[in-house]
C-alpha cells in the first residue's frame, strides 16, 4: 500500500502535543478529585445504613471512573513519549496518517478509521 503524502506539519505536531499535554493535565486533576470519593468507606455506623449503601453504590461508580481515567492517562502519557517518533500520528497498522481532526478529539487513537473497522 502506498503512503499518502500528507505529512503532519511542525505546527500541527506542536498543536497536537499541546492538546495531549492539556488532556493529561485535566485527567490528573480528575484523578485527584476522584481520590476523595474512592477512598475506603469507613466502617463506623455514624453515616447510617442507607447512606452507607449509597456511599458504596457511588464508590462503585467512582471506582470505574477512576479506572477509565487512569487508563486514558496512561495511553496519553505513552503517546507523548513517542512524540518524536516518525510514526507519531500515523496508523499502527497501515502507517497512513490519521486525520488531524480525529487526533485532536482523541489523541490516544493509534489506528485509522479504516483499520479500526477491520480489527
Ligand atoms: Zn490504518
């Protein structure tokens, strides 16, 4: 397969790196916020049985959110380590450039739309 000859410009690359760094910062902030809600629920009776059940239900939601956030953060940090790689912004499978519009929204994607469909 021939490579498309659209090469990400230095400006686009810098912009994308900025977006990734910004998202990393946001996710780190979110993790800090979530920490407060994912701490173990105290076993004492001071909060009462119903609110304790509520707290446990909420904790499950926050735990899941924490997992997703951490996972996304790792992906983004991982991508940032590859920012000087010639394959940065290219599909891992077919090596075509992933459109900037897509990368700006989800910089952690590693395969193009075409390859995503065939996975
Ligand atoms: Zn591809």
